[in-house]
C-alpha cells in the first residue's frame, strides 16, 4: 500500500546537519544570530536537503477542496455551495491566494478531492474527487476506509509529483465550508483539550452558529471517541477529504525530503495527524502563521512548532503559507548569497577567530 511505502521512506532530519549549517552561519559577514529566525529557517532547510547549496526558487502551493456532511448541523454561516463557487474563483484567479501566490511567484495547484457540487472541466483543476463530500460525522463516520486511503494517497502522489517536477519548497491549503468544525474535532481528539477550547468562529459564525459548532463537535466526540485507536481512526471518523489529502501531502513531502509549509488551523490539523502517523514528518514542517482560531495554538504546541508569522489571519486557502514561503526564500537567499568573512576580507569579532 502506498501509505505504508511512504511511511517507510520518511526519516528524521539529522541534527548534525542543523549544527553544521549553524557553523556556516557564523562564517557569514554578520554578527552571529543577527538575522534571528531567518538563520533558523535556513539551517533547517539545509538539514532537510542535506546540502548547503539549498534553493527555494521553485515553490508550489497545493490547495485541496472538499465538502463536509456536518454542514447539515448548521455549523457555518455560509451555504455549502460556496465551496464549489470558491474553487471556480480560484481557477479564475480571483481569490486572495491567487493574488498572494502571484506576488510571491509561487505555482498554485487546485485539487478537487471531494467537492459536493459538480465542477466544470478546467485545465487548471486537478480532479481527484473521492466522493461528493463526507458524511455527517454527528451521525456516523465521515468516510469509509477506502475513501480515507484514496484521499491520503492523493496527497502523497501530488507531493511526489511536485518533487519530481523540481519544486524545492511546498506549501498547502484548503477550501471547504464546515472544515473548521472537522479541524476542531481533530484538535480535541489529538490534544485532549475541551471542546470549547478548540472551537472558534471559523468564517464568521455568530453566537448561535458557534453554539451549534460546539454542540456538533461534542456529539461527534461522544459518538466516536471510543473508536479512536490512532490517527487514521480520527481522520476517518471526524475528518474531511481535504484534511486527509493534506495529511498525505505532508507525508509525501517528508519522504521526498522537501520543506513543507503548513497554513492555518485546518491545515495544521492535517499536519498534526501526519506527525502522529510518523513523528519524523514534523521535522519537515514549517508553521506559516498563528491563526485566530483557538485550537490552532494547541495544535502548534503539540507539533513543537513556533509560527513564522502572526498577522491575525483566518482565511485559509494557503494564504499564510504563501507569505511564509517568501520568508523562507529570503532566509535561503541570505544563507547562500552572503560572502564569508574570509572571502570578503572583513575582520571578524574582536578577540575572536574568523572561521576558515
């Protein structure tokens, strides 16, 4: 099975590579540590790729779209039809992620992994529909085992295809009305936090809608928690097709030794599940930003990740990843483009030795 094969290929990042990259940083014409987290980013990229000749010139964001049966519980202020409408907007180039990807010269790939409404054929759309949305997880499992594996394999395959196409930094995002409810259920299951601590307003829920979300997640956990034997059970019972695909995407990127940038709350739920499937996958993740969704901070803590940005964003679509990729490119440019003290003929710190 593809999932088993890809899990066998993932290996943790060697910390000696991080230390070697940090020693390289001390040779560059700047005070040690003066570029702050940009140095940390570059060091991790060097360790992931196992080279100092790192690149970040061919980034790609893959945006996975799917619908959720839990929308029947009134958990979103938007109708489910908006998922398909927004996919059409992505394909026309009219969404925020289109603008941000264009600004950062980032390739954008849009994937239908489970949109309920039929979508017209488009040269810009990757059609990998598992089903017309998940089932309502307040009444039963969101998906079958076969559907779960199909969605996971879609993400794995698209990550591997991106690596084969020469992409050197990957990011991912999502679109799916109701998916903050699924992410909250996943967050509660993974972190053991209370339902109220992980459920937020998503796309702008009012108090009544928020109460319905809390109720839906509470009922889902009561129905399914006894069956949560591992991350795949959590995904199948309260996840979404796009969340499963993003989980697979993380695993595929890790197996191909590529930095992978997670977006907001929903994307981080997928990344946290990937790290539960293989702890080594966490070494390849960069958390783009801190969402205003309350469950996001808890998931980041579980992953041991400090977000690169905190801008009060809560849009999804990979928008945070698009911004963070530009930071990663800057970090890589500084690491690979700066002169060393020795090559520039610049004196090192007073009383210190200039590394050769």
